[in-house]
């Protein structure tokens, strides 16, 4: 790939994830503070992305794969997204705000897959080329968090307005991207079997795959506690520049990506997944007992464990699926697991996290609201531990042992991993 094309695609990835990182991380802090939304309302708002993830495969299969050029679809979705985010940033009523953010997520979530597919169409060797381009997305997320934290904008509507402006820039930029016409025929009939082929669903008949999918679904429930409420938690316990510090999670994620091949050769699939879930439990225990004085190291530990939590479970899981599925079914199998985890699992997690946070709400002076964070994080730790034990004692990889080289690891990582 020529340097010019690599630069153009890298800039696309940077903007794509800068937008997401700008508004999503600090959402709970803004909604809980100036707007005084309840825990359940914050959980639902954060979970709007999961609704988008449920709809995204159908949207991509109908519109981008069959009807219109990818770069034009991206431009339109980001233009609509800019308007929706801007109007959402001025709302004070939860009903109107949630409607706007829900429609926005229905526009934004398909763009994650579309930016990947547009990149793949410009490459000769996705294994060798995509990783170095996709990493700019993680950098965009990190820069957004550092900028918002440094400027102390976390409890304001400014992050959402910044995301709206960035989305407008992205919409214009998408029109300059290489023409990427649809590959499917307009006359082809769209059905569930086109999006999730029967053969991909049949993979669930294998016991180990079914257990993996069940564990993936349930582990995404406590995951939503982290996404929706960590920034609010850190701000309430007195952590300065919480959004900036939270980017340490993405930095550790990048480091863990590099280490995955080394651990794969020594641990194999099962114990890589176990390590990821164990890190989940430890992270929430750290949050439960950490503090800004003697326990600050525990808060840092909970943040930095994100690399192991995400990479060792989700990236390893993507590799496992890639090895289980036949070549022609790999994209569909990955789409199915994304639908189950980031869609259904995190949707349930958004509802449950909001319910639990609301259950442990404390009222303090002058109408300000705080929460019994220790109970909230211990609940998350217990749920994570239950999933860990279920997986540890029921999953077996004896049917097919997966051993990969570093170059083989890059392929599913680049094509499917989402930043956290």
C-alpha cells in the first residue's frame, strides 16, 4: 500500500474513534452532575450503543453492501450524527435526550464496520497492513480523553459538542476517501441467512463454542458497569483529570496486543480467556477498595487492567472463532458473536448496571447525588467471578488446540476488535 493511502486511512480511523471517545467516556459524569439523571437513565443512555450494535449488521447488509458506495454512506451517517449530537448536548429532559442519542447510535455503530470494510478494500495484505492503520483509532480515543480531562470538561456538555464538530469534519473527510462501490447486487434478496448464515449459527452446536458464546454474553453484562460509570465513579471519589487517567486503559490495551502471541504460545485459548475474566474480577475489587489517598494504586490498577480484560478475552475470542469457522464463514461468525456480545450482552448490562447503581444511590446535602460505589463494584466482581467459574469448569479446547504465530494473530485483531 502506498504511503498516501495509508495516511488517508489512518486519518479516517483517528477521527472515527476520536468521535466515540470524546462523548462516550464522560457521558455518565455529565448526566449525573448538571442534569441530575438517575442511575437507570444513565445506564440506558450508555447502552444506546448496544442497540446500535444490534441493528448495525442489518443496516450494513442492506445499505452498504448492496445499494450505495461505502464512503458516501459514511459521510451521510456522520453528517446526521453531527446534528444529532449537537442537539442532544442542549437537552435537559431525559426522554428527548435518550431519543436523540439512540438515533445517533443507530447512525454511528454501523460506521465501525464500514470504516473497516473500506480499509480492507484498499489493501493487498490485510494481515500485514491493517494493524498499523487501526492502531490510529486507539490513538484517537486516547487523545480525546487526554484533551477532555486536561481541559476539565468532563461534567459539561462540551465533550458532546466536540464530538459533533469532529463528526462534521469526518463527514466532509469521508467524501475524499477512495470510491468504494457496493459488492452485492441490488436485486439480491436480503434475509437473515445472508447476514448470519445457517452454517455460522450451526457452530453453536459444538459444546466448546456454545460455552464460549454463553460466557461472552454474560461477561458483557459487568463490562457495561465499567463503560457507563467508571468516569463518574473516579470523579466522585476525587480523582483529578479522570478522563485523562482512563486513557491508561487504552495504552495498556496496545501493550497487551503486542504480548498476545507470546502468551498464546504458553497459555493456549482456555487460559488466555480465563486470565482475561480473572482480570475483570480483580479490576472491580480494586475499584471497590481503592481510594485517592492510600488506595490510589488500586484505582490505577483497575484502569491499567483494561488491556488484559479486553485483549485477553475479546481479542483471544475473536482468534478462537476465526480458527473454528471455515474461511467463507469467518466474517459471519465474527458478526454473530459481536451481535451477541456488544449488542445483546451489553444491552442487558446497560439495563442491569442502571438498576444496580440506582439501588445504591445515596442522597447528600444540597441535592447532590452520590453512590455506594463499594457495593456497586463488588456486585460487578461477583457477576464476573460467576462467569469465570462457569467457563473454567465447563470449557475445553481439546477439540481443536489453537496455536498461532504473531502474524496469524494480527488478522482477526485488525478486522474485528473494537476499542474500549
